[in-house]
C-alpha cells in the first residue's frame, strides 16, 4: 500500500521514498571509515561518523566526561540519521555496535520507525588489525591523525574486553578487510 503524506510545507511526500540505511559494525581501527568511503560514492550516500563528529565538536578532549558526551551524541546522530533517510537520502552510519545488545537495539529502533537498515560487519583478522593500530598511532604521533586518537595498551585492553563478535544472524553483509 502506497501512503501519501502531506507535510507542513503543503507538499505531498511518498512514504515509500526512503533512502537506504547502512550501519557499519566493527572493532575500533578495523577499517569502518575506509569501507564507508568506498560505499559513499557508489550509493551517493551521506556518511555520518561518530568519530568525526566527536573530533569536530570537542577534539576528542572531553576527558572524564567523554563517555557521557559520546552517549548523548550517539542518541542525537541516531535520530538525525532517521530524519535524513526519511528525507530520501542514502546514509552510511559509522558505528562500532560492539555488543549484540547494541546491534539489536539499533535495528529495532529503525525498524520501529519503518526504516529498514542493513548492518555491515567490517571484519578484520588480528594481524591486519594490529598493523592498522600501529599505522594509526604512527600517523597520530606525526600529527596526521585527523579525528583519530592514540590507542595505548590500556585503552586497547578496555575496548577489547567490550567487543562481542557478531553472529551471522545479526548482520546483513560481511566485509572482510584484506590488505594484500
């Protein structure tokens, strides 16, 4: 059934004209940003990146309040992504979605809004992952880190302990990072 909506601007809008929503899933430094850039041009999509927004807004320097700020920013961007997709634009939403609960929650959120989404898992083997981290840290030390922040052993241990590998049922596409 095709539904027509009359908006406050007096124009009719077809509710079927949703953009496509892809949400990336993967460990820190797995290659989600590189993958998103590859998809961006192919899909004529907007990339919404939590890392980029955090850097632009607070230069990753929120200190002890970073987690609070990040949680509020995620909530805001999640809502805005829905608005952009409903306006008809394709969106690639860069997220880690580190836990099964996070993946289920975001899929349910968008499904409840009538927005189908695909979760793309950016999968990286341990050797490539370590190389990505080393290269990232080197860029940061050289002042070419952009929105990235340095990943020391303590932070990596903390982040690694929170990662839950997604099952095939939780994701729609697996993108294996291969640097060969």
